C-alpha cells in the first residue's frame, strides 16, 4: 500500500460494491482525518472508483476499488471503519482492531445495526448510524484517535467475541445430532 510506517492507518471498507454514504463521509472528512497524522486506505468499491480515485493524488491516501489482500490491509490498519454485515463483523472480530461500524440502514430488518449493536454492547466497537454522521463523526473519531487506551480496549473486547473455530464447532454439533 506504500504506507508510512510511522503513521497510524485508517482502513475504510464499504463492501465490494462500495457504500455511497461511507464514501461521501470520507470524501468530506478526508482533510480532517489526514490532518490528525492519519493515513488512509480507502476501499471505495468498484461502482465508485472513478468518482473517488482522484483522491489518490493527496498524500497519505490510497483509494482502491477492491482490496485483493485483506490480510495485508487488516495488518496495516490501526483503526477500521466498516459496514456491519455478518461476514464483515465475523472477520473484524478475528482481526481485533478498533472498529467504527456504520451499518447500512437499507438492509432487511436493519440486521446490520443489530450485528453492530451486539459488538458495541460488549464494548467491542463504536456504532455510528448514517443519520448521525454529519454531527458525530468528528468528535467520535477524534476521541478514538486521541485515546490509545480506548483503542486497545476496543481491540481486546472485539477479539474476545471471535469464533475462529466456528465451522468445526458447527460440524461437531451436526455430527452429534446425526448420531442421535
């Protein structure tokens, strides 16, 4: 990603197709973020890459349509902004880094908010609703960046919720049921 190892890194994820609202937020707040000595890996989605790729001209910003090596992106990240789909939440629990979830309100039964809230209720992440972004993003982000203890606590708590052996556990339960 051609990053500066001395700077903290924000990883922004909006899903493979991208998130219009997260992209709008990052475009609006990019100067605010980078002025805090933060560099950004911004996965904007293939639908939005042409619209946001010009931000690659800014120092400390790497805009990509899709991240092929999520392992490297997660390793580089100090803080992550993400949607809260089930797969994303599961992965982020394993990653164990501080996360700001911005759930999509446009999904069945608002399940992304429920997914995020399950983590937030265990002090493992921060939840910002799309409707709150304009008024709350800057103070929430600043507080997180300024408080390394909070970052560590969020990372530790979300990691506790990881289920690294979920597939094996499910297979064991199925086998128990079959034997009955």
